[in-house]
C-alpha cells in the first residue's frame, strides 16, 4: 500500500488469487505487476530473472498435459522481465547505471521494497508446485494402498456331548480333512444300533406285504370251506326229511324249524369261508403295501440321521489353514455349535484396496497387479483384480494412503495368486499395476 502496488483498485494478493482462477491468470498478474516495476530495485529484477528460468525448467519437466499452464506463467514472467529491462535502462540513464549487475542502491535496504517481489515469488512458486504435482500424479504410475484380508472360521460340533480329545493346538498347520477333535461317541453308537433294528423290522414287514399270503394259508382256507360245504349238505338232507315227516305226523313242527335253522347257518358258514379263501388268494391291499414302504423309508431316514450324528462326533478341518485359538479342553460338556477351535484359512488370500474415481478405468476386473509389503519390497506378490465395488465410499482410516482419506473411492478386491503364507490378516500392502503383458 505504501508503494502503491495496486491494480484496478485491488491489492497484489487478489492478483495471486486470479492466477489460479483462469488459465492465463499468471500472465495477467505478471502484466499488472509489471506496471509498477519503476518501484523495484536492480537486484529484485535479478531474483525475478532466476525465477523465470526456474519456471521454464519446471515447464519442461511437467508432463505435456500441464505444459500449457506453465507456458502461460512463463509468458507472464517473460513480459515481466522485458518490462523490467526497459525500466532498468531508464534508471541507468538517470542514475549512471550500466547493467543489471551494478551494486544495489542504498535505498534498497528498505525491507518494504522487497515485499512485492517476495509475494510474487511465493505466488508463482506455489502455482508451479500445485500444477506440477497435479499433472505428474495424473501421468505417473498408479499406486494403491490396502490391507490383507484372510478368511477365518470357528469350528464346532453339530451335536452335543462330552469332548473326548482335542488333537490340535494353537499354531498347528492343518490340511483339509484332518481330524481336529472328537466327542464321546457311545451314545450315538447306541442310537445308530436302535435305528438299524427298527429299519430291519420295517423292511421285513414290507417284504411280507409284497409277497402276499403263503400257499399253506390258502390251502387251509380252502379246506375249511369244503368242511362247511359238507356240513351244509348234511343240513340240507336233514331238512328234507323233516319236511316229509311233518305231514304224516312223524316229526314235530319244532324239529322242522330247527332243521331249517341249522341249514341256514351252514349256508352262511360256506359264504364266510368262500370270502376268506378269496381274501387269502388276493393277498394284501395296495394301500397296505404302500404303508409298509413308507414305514421302511421312515426307518431308513432315522438310521441315516443316527449315522450322521455319529459322524458328527468327529471334527475335521474344512480346508488347509492354521489353528488360531483353542477354546475348550477334553472333558467339557458342550452344546451343539459351541466353538472348539478357530482356523485361519490359507486360501483364498485377498487384498482390500481403494481407488479414486479418476483412476477407476485403470483397474477393471482381471487387471494384473503387484503387491509389496514392508518386509519384502523387492519380491512382490502377484494378483488380479477380482471385484470392483459399484458403490462409492469413504476410505477407511486403517488404509495407509497419503491422499484419499476423506474422498469418495471405490473398493477393490484383489485375489493373491502366489501367497506363500507370509501374508497376515490386516497387513498393509502397496498395490501397483503389473507391467508384465498378459
């Protein structure tokens, strides 16, 4: 304010803001500041020249996408330098100075005269650093950060009982199908024997119904039928005799009626025995056979259930892994589902990583990646992107990333293909694209 470093009624700080607001902002700011250059000292222009050279070198170092910004800044600084040289020429004519390298004027010791140059240097330097970091990051190799995710499982029995023995301890490596622990199997062995006996009885009844009646039973029924037929014939003859005698007074009416009753009874016995013979010859009804089949199926299911309960008294590893915790000891009475051992599975080994939306297209599913840890940075693991979340989320605080903690990102699941057991749950890893062609 003392030297009048104002442009269109605005202080120099507003010009710095304008430099970030538009592409040619630095050139415009340089032009406006150049209008006030008569107030600068000779050595101040030398500092500006050095800044110009450094800015042009940065422009060559920045990727092509960011050169336009630095060229605009360089244009403004070159204009500033040209104006400075013209102003110095006038100052040299008036004060007898010959070049920019002349000693500094005594008045240059005033710190207020250095303030505009310092502000300008800081503004241009901040702009160059901002754009350089932005474009170098966009054009550089993709680096992501995540954590190892290993699946674990709590193992227990599906049936209650008394824990007989635990064969593995914490830290033991196991393979899929290895026996880990056993329950007292005696109650379940007895249950299986009872179910097998019931199945045998039901199967015998089924065979009986399917085979029908024995021939001996049928012959016995037929003999009983012939017997009743003989009795019926004898009753018929007695009835006929009584009919002949009753008219001549040789028998009473009561005896005739008794003979008729005996005859009727004999005839009915014949009908009963005929029906029994037909029933024996026909065998069992279809519904009875179906009921026998259902009883066998029910007994078979009970037997299979008992066999499964007996098998469940043995606890086996579902896949290869390492025992993490041992919760119970032999002799414990436990309920079904109680955890006995905790197992960390060797496969699959995943890595959870997070990628910014602008870089999402670089890591589609199937992309090969390299994963490095702090312990073996020179020997990376290999993996592939198996899943990209369709939903954006905030980066978890546990992920060691330098930039994206509070921005929306997308979660990746990377499947490690060559894990050697050294990756541990939650271990931080660095993910980069695999340059090997696939």
